């Protein structure tokens, strides 16, 4: 069975100042394209790009083939509105979804592959989460059995509350890579990523 990619790219990017972070370039291409390319590189299908704020600008960067837009008209209400839109669009033929954040361009196909593999090795579990030095990171991989509980959430809390409530059925996947924690929300974080050649500094 296929795994779908749900890329959350609807937010207002308010902490980046006057620019939209997903459109900013890192290593020669926009942040959002790094994330899309990792999903396509893993042959995730479909690749669902959840848009909202400046949707036309974001979609203009998406490849003509291989990416399906899911527009979230309620993007201003918080991340969970986008999560619900994305999960609702996952086809019944998919085993589950790989949740990706549009502002985490350092997540690679290898991170995705390792996390999916860990969950597939544990048919008794509902989700897998990468862990760096005890901290949960991304991407989160969820089986369909968890979708209903996640979609019951509201606001901007994300799916972490549900994962922690089902912790005994969550696979923690150790990774010695701080990239799984690093989102680029501010001009300072983006400048540091550019300075480091798009690699985070290890803690």
C-alpha cells in the first residue's frame, strides 16, 4: 500500500517579517521545494500540498506533475485546520500519511524512509516519530487508524497531543541528526541555515 505525503504549507509566516518563508531560497531553491522534492524522491503518493496564505505564490513553485493542492480556507485558525484538510484528502488506498512541515527543508528522503520503515516493522503501532537526544521531531508517520483522533483536535496544538495519548503505540525512531527538529521561522534562523550550508549545528 502507498503512503501519502501531507505537506503543511498554509501558514501566514508571521515571524519571518515581510517575506513569506516558504518562498525564501536555501541552497538555490525555495524552502517549500526542498520538502516537496523529498516527498517525491520517496515516491510518496499522492503528495498533498495544503495551501492557504498566498496559495497562488506557493503553488507556482510546485512541480506541474506529482503534487496535488488541498486548499485550506480556514488557515488563519491554526495548524490543525490544515492537518484536517490534509488527512481528509488522503485516499482510502493509502496505508497512512507522512506529515511534513513546509518550513523544515532539511528533512530528507532518508529521514522519511527510516521513519516509515520503523512503523512498518511494528504492525501493532499507529505512528512513528523521529527522536534526537530525547526530543520528538519530524516527519511524523501515521497509520489511518489514528486519523480520526487527530482530526478531532482544534486550534494550533498539532497532532502531538494525540500521539502522547497513544504513546504506547508510537514508535520512537532515534536519529543522530538535529535536522529533524529545525524549522526556519525567522530571518535569523534562515540566515544561520544559509551560513551553515543548509545543515544545522549539532547540539
